[in-house]
C-alpha cells in the first residue's frame, strides 16, 4: 500500500508538472516586436474597433471622457465578479510602464507582465487573431491618451477560479488564433472576418458559451444569454439577420435599423465605436456576416 501511494503521488506530481509546462503563459517574439514601429493613427481605429472605452472608461462616459481609461466597471459572471482594470498611461496604476512586447503578450496571449494568465473576461480569446503590428499600433495610440491614478479593484472570484494557473488549461481548450468561418471568401469578406473575429470580438457576446465559459463555435454568432440576465443577445447569422449588406453597414454607422428603430443597451456603445471605422470597413463586416453559416434557434 505504501509503495502504491508513493507511486501514485509521484505520477500525480509528474502529471501536474507536465500540465504546468504545457499550459505556461505564452509570450510573443520580443525580437519581432522590437522590429516594428507603432502607428498611432492606425491604432486609434483599432482602439474603437476593440471597444476599449466600453469596458475601461467610466460609466456613462461620453466624448473625450471615453479616452480616460481608469477602469472600474464591474462584470458579474457565473465564475465571479470581474472589475475592469486601469489601462491608462499611468505608470503605477495603469499600463504606462509596459513595453510593446508586454502589451502584445496581454492582447494576443492573455499573459500579464508578471507572467500570469489574465482572466478571459478580457476578451483575448478573440484579440489573439490580431497581428503583432496591430498590437504595436494600438499601444502607440493608447500611449497618447491621458493618465489616471485610479487604483485597480481586485476581482471577486472564489476557489477554484481564483487559481490563475488553472487558466492555462482553459487556454489549451479554447484559445486559438485560427479563423472560425472558413471557406472561399472574397477579399472583402476576409477583411470583415478579421475585423469581426479579431479585435471586433463580436463572438464574445453573440455566441453561446459552454459550462467552462468557452465559446461554442459550432453555434457561432447565433445568439446567447445576456450576462446581466435581461433577455438575450440576438442571433446575427443570416438565419435571423435578414437585412441587406447596406442595411447592416448603415446600422453599424448610425444605429438605425431598416425599420427606423435604433440600437439600445450595450449595442448603442458598439455603434459609437464602429462609427469610427471607414465605410469600407463597415461594408466588409456586413459582407462577412452574410457568409456566416445560418443557424436557427
């Protein structure tokens, strides 16, 4: 019995060690990042596409106040309550001291400067499809924004979800930079896919999740429960969204539907963000949404 217990303990330790190695926090190629120069003008558009202000600006912020990324908004989930951090240019409470490589680590791999896993309430599971150049451009723009010394609020997450090392297993299961919608897409549809599936992170709200919080990609964009418990996030596959591409693009710019209704709730914030894109980019999003496999539910 003693030998059995010793053998079992040794195998468990070996298994745990293997798990920790396989699921250790990932990093970008720092040499490749160092070879890039950030373009703040390009980064500004990425800032709005990524919806940074929607989570990290103060509640009900408008205009220039959307660029003060002091954090603090709370997000209640089945796994605990997460508080958006300060990602302003403050070197102590924000990300002002981060290097481009550290910023890209966070955006593309969900890895913190302290070499820990970020919680996927930060939608890096979608952002991972962005390019290194986009990460550097976004960082260049965010470095031009005002600083805030607002301290971060700790997340309210109980055991076992407060064990960040377990997130390595979550990433192993659900983190992929591969496209979701595949097929013979046009250049315009490919552009839309990159915008929607990447920094636009539309799937984070419009796709249902499994018991572990991973996106059910077999039901991509087919609607999901609203995290605040009020109604559902709509199905935006062609099975339900029967608007023309022109109608979709206009909605993303003005918030007006073909029936002259207007976007409400969190979608109103999304429209504010996407209105900063070009007509060509909104048209590309619309073209992509028409190519998403239709799913009725």
